[in-house]
């Protein structure tokens, strides 16, 4: 009697089915009928793939059968299809039932519905993608402005060089023609290098790869060199050769965002001697990137809000409030790391500490 009560309790609180060794359904409870949309008569005698979702790779089902035929328990979150065409998700445990001779006689599957949780997670991931590209477009705006600034002087120089070529040509001065031709080529090459810098930054890389942290930081500073020079910012670096695994462009986005934030804070707080220090070091199995500035710090009440989406201390025309949020997402999801903020006790500046695990470093050598 007590055993039957346990069985009844399990059946009422879980989604249960049994199949024979060929995967033909021999039993379903009411909860299975409710979530699948089929009646017991429609299910019993049918192959269990009646609820299979067509988008699930066959490799998953191969793994399932290999596991349970090996007399082991299979556990997974499974995407299924309701009779009416809607999708549902269940956390599933499939267990082989053995007879006295250790032969499989049937399989029992116990599930519980996680559709709401999975859909909520997918919705959050989609929102994060949207915010990522909003942040990316904001960075693009900064970069385009930087290109315009970097090209203004070379274009003036190129215009003058072409004028001098024309003048030398009219005077049949071959030496000057050659001189200004070489000068023009150098200017064009410099402008081409600028395009390469920004093209590499916005290249839509998907695959993680091994790269040198020092090179990535140096490249990020190079991209912003004109702004750094224009704003009279001193950048001090102490960088080690550390190899990490990830997408270089994403790390560049984080670094560029932090440098841009410091630049804006320097101006907002009217700082004259502007300094940013970037240091890398190893801490056990982690690579550390430490970015310090003397831009005046931030208010204590804003510290805990800095990584929230759409929060910004800048004027709405100067910031989207997504930069630090996306930097946090990149560090956590792209590099399995962390990013934290520390404020100088005298509130002269703030320090960002990025911590990236190096458990894959041996793969990069």
C-alpha cells in the first residue's frame, strides 16, 4: 500500500512514459498526455519519436540510444513537439529496466516541464544579443569619428602633395615629381593601415582562438592613438606576453570602451594631467588586466549600478549605458572570466580588474 502511494505521487508530479526495447510506447501517464497533446490511445503502440522535434540533431538521439543500450541512465533537457505544433522542453531521465539475467526489458522515462524556464533563458539571450549589437554600433560610431579625425590631416597632406606633383609636372621637374609621388604613396599607405586597424576590429569573428594579450592591448591603444594624442592622455603600460583563448575583437571592445570611458571622465571632471595605466600579470591560473586612471572617480551610490544595462553617468547624447554591461558580458561569457571595479580611497580615479582563466593556455602553445 505504501509503495503504491509512492508510485501514485510520482505519477501525479512527473511526466512518465515507458517503452519496449524498440522504443514503442507501452505506458504514459496523464501528465504526458497533457503536455504532448495526444491521447493515451494515440500514444500507446506508437514509436516514442512521435513527440520528437524536427530541429533536434539526430546525433542527440544516437547518444541517447548508445547510453541506455549500454545499461546506463541518460539525462538531458529535451526539446519536443506537441501535437498542435508548439514546442515544449522537459528535463528527462531515461533508465533501462533489467530482468534477473541483467537483460534490458524496457525503458522508463521520467520528466518535468521546464518550458517556461528555457523560453525565458532564450528571451534573455536574445535581449543580450540586441544589447551587444547596440553597444557594437555605438563603438562603430566612435571608431568612424576616429577614422575621420585620423584622415583629416593625411588628406590635407595628400592634397598638397598632388598639387606639388602637378606643379612639378608643369615645370618638368622630374626629381620633385618622384619626391612628391613617394610622399603620396606613404600617405596613402598610412591611411590604408588605418582602415586595416578598424576592419580587423569590426571583423565578425565567431570562433575562439589563441592570441597574445600584450598584442591585443597594444592594438587597442593603436586604434585610439589619435584620440589619445588629441586629448593629451598619457598611457603607461607594463605588459607580459600571456596567451589566452577567446575572440580578440571582443577583448578589444572591452579595452577600447574602458579607455573611452576614462577619456570622457577626464573631460567631465576637468582633469589636466590625464594618465591611464594598463598592467598585465599572472595570478595562479589566471591572467589579470588592470586598467587604472586618475579621472576623478565616481559617486559611491553609482558603484553598484555601473554594470547595469542602460545606466550611464554621462549625458544621454554621449553614452548609451551599454558599454560596461557588454564588457561584463564579454568577460564572463566570452572569456569565462570576471571584471570588477575598485575606487581609489581618495576618489582620484578608478581601477578595473579583468580576470581571465588560463586553463587552456597549454592548447595555445
